[in-house]
C-alpha cells in the first residue's frame, strides 16, 4: 500500500476488499485517517450546498449524495471492525506466547496503542487468575461493585476536551471520532475532543486557548 493515497469511494472499497481477502491485518497509508476525514467533510459540504438549493433537480442530487455518504460510512465501519477483530486476535496470541505480533507494523498508531493496551489486559488477567490457580492460589483480581444508578439524573460521562478559538468559519464536519461537529464561526470558542482539536489546529482552522 502506498504511503500516500487520495481517498475516493473506489479506493475505500479496494482497501476493504483487500482487508477481507487477507488473514493478516493490512498496512494502510500513513495519511489514511486525515485524508478519510477530509474526504468525508468534502462530501458533507457538497450535501449542505445541495440542500440550500431547493429544486426538483437538486432534490435528486441530495438523495444521491446522502446515499454516497451512508455507503462510505458503512465501508468505514466494516473496515474498522474487521481490523479490530484481527488486532484483538493478535493481542491474544502475543499474550499467550510472549512474542510481539509482526502485524503491529501494519497497524495505524491508534491501532498499535489499542493492541498494546489489550495485550496488557490479557497479561494482567492471565497472571492473576491462570498462574495463581496453577499454583494453588486464589485469583488476585479486584472486582468492583457497580454503583446503583441515580434515576434522577441523566448526566453522561464527561469527555476529555480541549478549548479552542476558531480563526475562520467552517461548515459542519466529521471529526476524528467520526462524530459530527460544527458549523463554527470565526472567533467562536469551542470545546472539542483532543484528536479532533489537533486536526483543526494542524489545518489552521483554530488555535488553543
């Protein structure tokens, strides 16, 4: 796979097909995530532009663009889940054999972190359950009791976010976590997840406060 690649529907489909046909996790271009987000955002901008032009002809185009975006999102989801399954399997084998998977070199940075964390989890439970049982000892695992939920509140867990100041107007876009954000105005103060904040800063769309 090339180090740099222009993301289109066709290239995404080829990447997914390649991942489906191979047992090993396939190497993705280094700029895959950034280009994927740019591609999705451009599609979203096209859709918003079409929605503003109300006519019989644009109605057909709007439906077509929406279907394209939905198809793209389905490919992204399937590709993610297939790679996720392979990463978990590699982590399990690595934990059992104490050998780092060669497939780690084909993982994205975020995937390598995921792989590393899973290996650590597998190791922790194997050492504190299997090895202790084999030695005639009780498992040494702290079991946390779940706290009863307060039915009076509907608060969601607070997500770690960074505060930014926009330095230009930007339309609605898809962030690094595949959530929709915006539109934002110039000089607007926003709070946004770390990875998406990094992306906006690198694109000279915002600055950190």
